[in-house]
């Protein structure tokens, strides 16, 4: 099946319309694609076509296109289900900004964000990821500026706690005090 990763990309307000216009495309069949990685890191045209009889797995993982995508975008296939959403959380530093929300499978388009940030070197790009980590949901955020990743934050910077959780060990007393549960002694 593969890991589905939900992502939201924010960019500084003065750059939003130019960035969103750049990544937006209308496909040959008339359908709209709000985030097309090809507009940032173009896929070569010399790949042989995928046979019509290929399975979904073969189409997505065992083709020259998917190999190229993973090594040049950071994920096997282009974004899907892209939508624009205004961040309405007043406690968020991104409150009021429009985010481009989308999904990918088996990777994040890290190289696409790096290239976008080099195309708009003065803009700051913030990307938030939500994905499965074992049996739990995890999140991560990355900031890009001037063609570089300048910040990476994971939801668990405490690797000892991460190991306990991933191995199914219970939280310790300090963790329980930080997350009080009614009726727990």
C-alpha cells in the first residue's frame, strides 16, 4: 500500500500568488492540478510509456518514471487532492496565511521545496507533514529559504521517549504528569 503523507505548504504572503500560479496547471484532459511538481522540477520526456496492462503497483513503483520521481522529487508520484486552505488557528504563526494542502505517497517532495525556495530566494517556505509512525500519527515541519532547508522540527525530539513509545513501553511518571488523566492515580 505505502505510506500516505498529508502536507501543507505555506509561503510568505507577498509571494503566495506567484508561487501558487507557478505550481498550478491545467492537464491535457482539462482537469485542474493545483500542485504539479513538473512545473518546478520537470520530468524528462524520454521515458518509455507504461504498458496499459501494468498493475497499479507496477505503474507506481517499478517504472523509470517512479525511480526518477523518487530521486528528483523525493516521492514516487505527483501530488494529489491539492486544495487551498486558510489557516484559521489564531495560536498558529501561520494564522491568516493560505496553505496549499496535498498528499503524496512514500515520501515528501523535498527536492521540489528546495528548488522552489531557490526560485524565490527571499521567501520562506514552511511545510508541515502528517504521517503514520508505527501505530501513531506523527508530524514534522521543515523551513526552506534561499534553496536550503534552514529548519527541521519533529514532534519527538526526545529520542529516548521515542524509543519507549515505539517499543510499546508505557510513559514514565514525568510524562504522565505532563499529560494528566482524570481518575488516574
